[in-house]
C-alpha cells in the first residue's frame, strides 16, 4: 500500500450530503479524479471499515476484469451486511466462481437477446396499460405513476407473478434498496433497519418459494418455470430462485425506474436534445438511451475486496482484505474518456459508459432488458404525451448506492 498525502476526507458515506447537496457531487469527483483518484476513505475508528475510492474510468474497468484479485464474494456494498440478511439477499451478485458461474449460466438462459426480443410486444402492451392509468388531470408523480411501475410489472409478467402482489413487491423493493431513507423505514436505528429489511426479504422469499414449488409441480410458460423446472438443463432450487428474485426486483426494478426518471428530467432541462430526439425517434434512440444511462448512472457504486497481499493497480499495491469501491458516476464523467462529460448529448458516440458495470463476470445480466424497456417507454410516452415535462427538482433518495429519485412532478396535456 502506497503512502498518500494528508487530504480532507470526502463525504462519500454521508447520506445527507448525497441527498441534499447533489450539486457538489460532480465538482468533488472531478477533483478526486484529478488529484486523488485512489483516495482512502476511513469509516469510523477501525481501519478495516474504510475503503479505497476508485474514481477513474480506467481503474473501474481494470478492477472489474480481475475477479481473481478483486472479489465480490465478501460483499458488494461498502458496509458488510449482517449474516441473517445476507442469507436472504446473497444472490450471485455477491458470489465468485465457480458458484457464480454456475448460477449465472442457469439464469442467463432467460435473459439472452433472443429470449428478450420476443417480449417486446408484451413491454409495449404494459407501457400502454400504464399510460392508460395515468392521472387524467395532466399532473402526475412520474416516478410512482409511471417509471416505478413499468420495470416491476415487466418483471412480474416475465416471472408469472400474480398482479395481486405488485403493491407489496414495490413497497418491499423501496425498503430493501432505500432503507436508509426515513420515508421508507421510519425507525433508522440499526435494529430498526435490520428488522425492516429482514421482514421484507422474508415475505418476498415466501412468495417466490410458493410460486417456484407450484411451477415444479405444474410447469407453465414463464421464466420461473424455465429456471426451476427445465427438463433438459440444471435448474435453480426454489431457495436460489427466491434470492435471484430479490436481486431482480431490486436491481432490475430500481435501476430502470431511476434511468427513466432521470431521462425525462434530463430531456426537460435540455429542450434542444429533446427536440432533436423527437424529430427522428428511431435515428437517435440508441445513442440517446446510452447517454441517459451515462449521465444518470443509476447504480452509484459497487465494492470489491482484495484477495491477497501484493495485488497491484497501476502504481498502487494493496493488502488482502482491503476494500475498493468503484464509483461508476465518476467513471462516467472521466474527462480522459468523455469529451465535455457534463454536457448531455444524445448523439454521443462512442459512449463507453459503465452504467451496467464494466465488462467482466459481473456485467449486468439485465442490460439488454433495461435498454429495451427504456426504448419502448420513451417511444410510447412521447407518442401519447408529446409535451410531458418535469416541474421543479426531483425528490432525491437518501442513499449513496443508488442515484435514486423518489418523486418527480410532471405535467402533460391529458388525452
């Protein structure tokens, strides 16, 4: 480990800073990329709780490609989760090979481009259904009335989960990924947070265990059946399926809903880019979606743990057990990779953003589905409400793991 000069500790674990001082994020990370791209951030008095913050694109890319040196099996969030909670949430995102490879191989058969292309019509139908349900007075909370419902409803339809569970699954998702926000968990004590998250996890597991057991007994034409009851391949156990479901409704739902929410706000703040996209939707959609993902960077960070003494990254040497945290939003604004990184440009190409993580064993399995949902969502949204726009500033989630928007007022001409 190299010596570093004394510098002030960046507020990367200060959740109030993330929620209420978002205008300071870009300047802070810009200074870190320039002067301290691998700064050590202490957490409390125990050095083992601290981490190395990696803020440059090249470092995030490099670490993601070296799971043998920087593992995921020790946890992927800054703070270690209680053992009981990891029991429920320990999906393959928190695993290393060979177990990670085994589970990802099984799950990936339901998320290939070919498998997902067949559901475009279903996504289209779902978006139209949600648009039909939008408030008729021309004012809505864009997050709760549209962006949050779309990915959740798609996932439920894919898995064959009855609509009767939708409201609870949405509530549980907010708790699991937004627990440190008092809007979702009133008791912010350690005990209160653990209790709320454990209860939400247990109820989600119960729903999925029951459905998985039903599919094993009576297979149907849905993703759960393909993952737990296929006759020509290895399957997930009901318990593994339940953990994967928690990952799917959490990561899959939250990231897409936040990308869509940020997208509408970005287009509202940049009317020239909005007009350009609407002038030829098909032409600009591919690059517009990638630019929304880059700027939004819905997942703020992921953690890796050093596997042995002597691991090097550039000129820096690490010790076994040290934590490194990959800051995707910073990497996606790296001046050495992106020209004018603070400019929202729907024609940006190339655009090697890391919004789905970097290429490597843990690259987001749902990337193709998220892009497909965003394409259909914006296409039909502007077809139905061409003048829809956000009003005021977003109500931001109190968190540093997700770049979340809880509420976002929008107005449109009702039709």
